[in-house]
């Protein structure tokens, strides 16, 4: 009797051999280029078949070894072959495969004791191959339309499946023109009886008359596209119109209605008598064409969308199957709720959104689990040096600082590597909390490195840290790219010997040749300004040191869950007592003399002022004031009685440092700059910040710039000098700046205005992209997916359980091998 277990195993191997070959040869070998690594894959299958006990499968002899060898030999050097040779090899392999098949008796039906087997990982790979099919091979596409699709980023079948409608139109109820109600948005269908240009006074417009046997409605377009409309609205053609019905000279009209021209036989099609999807268009690619393409793609490929979420999650979250969801999203059924569809909150939308969030968060959870088992240094916390530092400070920690210090010390006390993000608003006291951690590392015989993104900021941190370190008997050193000769060699040698316990610097801290004696803690300020690999390099300089990254850019909770989901997050959400709010005002160009008067008054009191410009030098393309010319103008014509300094990012380090030193000492009372002073510059006497062309800056930049004043005892003002009213978004940004100084509220508004990609400034390396989900709109679903993913990772940290094999396969595909790289935070 044939062993069912062995039989199933051989069937699995044969299916894995056959699937990629069938896929590659389909439709004239159009998928041939998508198949990779056939030589090692097929060699593995051949060896697996040779190792089977064929006597348990069939009373006859096994396939000849030479036949199996010939099959494997077919793929020798396959990847390097030209396309024609690949086709010949795949064809030959299919013939040999049929020969192998003849040696195995096929089972025609499942016996009662065998249940249908679940799809294996090879089936998942085949589905992924199918989804990677180029869009040009979809029936009805071809070269011209595929070129238009590629302009919209739609290169593959998978791209098309995730190309969701931007809105939906209810065409379930088609009104007769006579019954169309004034003031309502209606859909009517009729024939074009007349079309052409009309003159109404001075206005020339395009007008089309459409009738359906019960009445006539006039359609009017007052602007743009008239020549195209004349080609579309041919007399005798049938059109669908959707728009608000208005009265005109006793009749009915629609102004700028949505329209589509129907071909013969389309009245009951994708475009009519249903909820109709409306996609974003591009020139030459219109709604009817897109719907036809999507219908074709859904018919042939929807079942290949693989998302093997555990059944209990689908049930508990009440989510439909993936294929069902993607079909419903594109072509909703007659009972669908139009409002839910247009809000992207239908069950089908929720399924696709949850799916994207779940796989992102599962990757994050596994990365964090990986970090949690990395060995680190178990520091002794709360020692006498740490207590001395507390006693030295002329202030007490706020409740938020004490809480965060406790979170950091708890991490440092564990024998695993800390990977924590510390975020806090400008002036919330992040640096002093970070130095508390540095003291703990040094007290345990380790070194600490503190890396800042710019020379100016690194120097400023060094001044503060060196003072604290000297009071505690610790040696602090500074490293930057500007250092040369003996000074640099001496610092490097002292760091390597361990004589310097605290090293402050720029990216020079990670350069080749910088060696540490025993690096135990890495602190990275304004971490979003460093690349992933830079942070990894610094971490690898030591024996797996603890890592604390800091940012003064408050990050909204939803964004923190996506970008920093694998880090533990601490938040300083309280300002030190006595910190005065900065009076923020929006003024326009005609008030410029008043702005200059305000600066003059403050300087005469002994205070200082920043004036920030968006450009370094004059631009032919942009009609904006620039820092270089305006500094000359201000010196000569506006403030001749005061010294006016200039700092820009293009200046050389020593020149820039000299100007900043004069400003810090008070020799220069007015500093003209670009956004080079955006982060970390600490001038207590600065009481005025003027931001020119404020409408051109983002909320985060405006908030950071404002943080440069209000750091001393003087009442401070931030003047947002706008060149003009700007766009609606610009006005909203300026209004938010006037209304609040809460960095977290500003961050939420900034995220809502700009979206995640723009908010971050640069695409974060190591993260999959969202095609459906929106972290602003879908924050609740993100939280659900995160909770579920982290719970699953807790139960099965390596996704090793058999029921999670497919989940792991899909996860690795979604992350494209980026799980390991992204672990450095």
C-alpha cells in the first residue's frame, strides 16, 4: 500500500518543480524574465527526490537517476543565459518533468483520511511571481497604455491591484432627465443632440445638449479643454452625466458635469447602474480604460494576493479575505455604503489598510525582539558619581526628566543593549538627562560618545558637557572633521587609551582610525539627520554599547509607531519651571519698519536678535530676499549703529565659528543667517527672532527656529514676516504658530498638512512603503495592527511555528531583506 505521508511529500516536491516552469512558459513565455535562481532551486528538488523511499510509493522502480540528473543539468548556468536559450531550457525541462511524472502513479481523488493540504511556501512564491507580471502583459494594455500606466508608477499587476479609486460615484439610480430634481446631484444618460461653442456676453463656452426621450439637459464648460470636449461630444453618441441639476431659461443644465461616453453595449457594464470607482487619471488614460484594465486584472490575478493572516485575527477584527476585499474596493457590490467607501472606511478598505500596517508592525516587533536578546552591558546605576551630578545642578529635575532618567537607568541596568529614542520639545532639558546616562556609563569604567550633526551644535554641546565633566573629575574630548595635525593625533590617542571618558563630536566620531578603549554608551543628537549606516558604524565602534538617540522634533504618535516602532520611546512632555513663552506674531511686508524698530529697541536694552532668510544668495528663479545681500543692506542702511553678523551653511567652519563666537559673546548683537541656526544654538540674550518669507517654511522649521529665543530671562518675540498671504496651507501653518507653542500639537498639524514622507524630510531607510494606508487618517487601525503584531511576535518570536510559515514568507517579501539593516534604529 502506498504511504500517504511519503506520497504527499513527493507531490509537494513535484509541484514546486512544476509551478515556476508553468509560470515562466505561460502566454508565450512572457513571465520568463521574472524567474531567478532556478539552478540551485531545481538542484535541491532533484536531490530531495533522489533521497525518497520510492518503494513506499510505487511497486515499480524509481525514476532513473540519469533522468533526474538530466533535469537538474538543464538549469546549469541558467541565470546568465540569453532569453532565447532560457526559453529552450524551460521547454526541455517541462518535457523531462513529464517523463519524471510517468514514474509516479497519480492519485485521482483524496481519500477520507487525507485533508486538502494548505498552500506551501512555494505556492506563495509562485503567487508573488504572478503579481510581479509587468502591466504591459495584461489583456488590453499593450505598449502605449503601459507607458501611460508607468507614468503613474503602475509597472506590475500588483501595482494595479493596489491602485485604489480616489472616490466613488453612485450610479445605481439613473434618473430620467424629466425627473431630475433641481439642486441635487443626479446621474442621467442620454444621446448628444447638439454640441459646440456658444458666446454668452463676453464669455465663450462649450455646450452640449443631451436628451433621453423625456427631456433635454444642457451641459456647459466655461474653461479649459474645449477642443478635447468638441472631439468627445459627437452628435449621436451616448453619454453618462453626473452633476448638480440647475435651472436655466425654463430648462435644466449641469455646469462642468462628470461625464463618460458609452460605447455600444456598455449600458450594463462597469460604468453604469452601480457604484462606480473613479480613479486619478493621466492624459490619454481615462476612467473607462482604467476600469476595464482593473476588471481584467482582478479576474486573473486577485486570488494571488497573498496575506496569510491568522484566522483568529480575521475573525476578531472582522476582516474579509484579501481577494474579496480587493475586488470589493475596486467594484463595490450593490449594498455597499457610499459614504464609507469615500471615507476609505469600508470593511474592504479596512482589510487592505490593516494588512499593510500589520506586516510593517510585525517586522518592527521582530526587530525589537532581536534587539532584546542582544547582549549588552549591565551597568550599576545610582552610584555616588551620579548623585554628585544631581547635587551639582542649580535646579531640580522636572517630573518628566526624572521619569525619563528612570526609564533610561532601567534599560542600562539590564544585560541587554538599550535602544531608546528620547524626544522632547525645544528647551525641555534633553541634554542634561542624556548626561546623566553618560555619568552612569563612565562610573562603570566605560566611555561615552556624543554625536551631533553640525560643528556648531557639537561645539555647543561640548562646552556644556566639558563643564559638567570637569566638576565630576571626568575628562571630555572633542573630535571634528576640522581638526588637523597634533591636536587631532593627541585626542585620538587619549580616546584609544581611555584617558578621555566622554567624546563629543560630529560624524568624525565614526571615521576610520577612531578607536575607543571601552565604549559603553552612544548618544546621538538630532538623530534624523544621520543615515542608518552612520548610526550603525558608531554602535559597532564599541562592544555593543547602549544607544540613546534624541530629537527636538516632536514626533506624532502614529508616526512614531511606524518610523520608530522598534525603539523604546521616552518623551519629555514638560518644560522646566520659569521658561517664558515666546510671543509669536504674523506680520506682512507693509509692517517691515515696525519690525526693524522692534529689533532696535531690544538691542538697545542689551539683548540680541536673529534675522533668518530662506536663501543664502540671490536667485533668478525665486523672488525672495537672501541672507547675503540683506546682511549688507542691514549693515549699511538699517542698523548702521550696530554690528551685523552673517552665518550661512556655505561658509567655512572656522569663519562660521568665529562669527558665532562673537555673537555668543555679545560683540555682534544682530545675526543674519539661513536655517543653519535651526537646531541647538543657545544664546540666552537673544530675545527677537525674525523669520523672513515665513510662508515658505514648514511648521517644524518654524518651531525649531523659534526655539532659538526665549532661552534667557528676557521676554522674547518671534516675528513671522510673510511676503504675501501665501497658499491655504501656508496660512494654516502661520496660524498654528501664533496659536500654540506645544511642539506635539505643532507636529500633529505638520503631519496632517504635509503627510508622512514630507514630514520626515527624507525617506526613512528600511521601511516598506504604504500604498493604501494613511497614518494620519488610519491611526486607529494602526494601533490595532500594532497590538496584534507585537502579541504574535511575543508568542512566536522567530515565526517558527508551522502555522506561521507562510506569514514569515510574505513578511520577508514585504521587507525585501531590510529587517536586519533597519535594526540600528
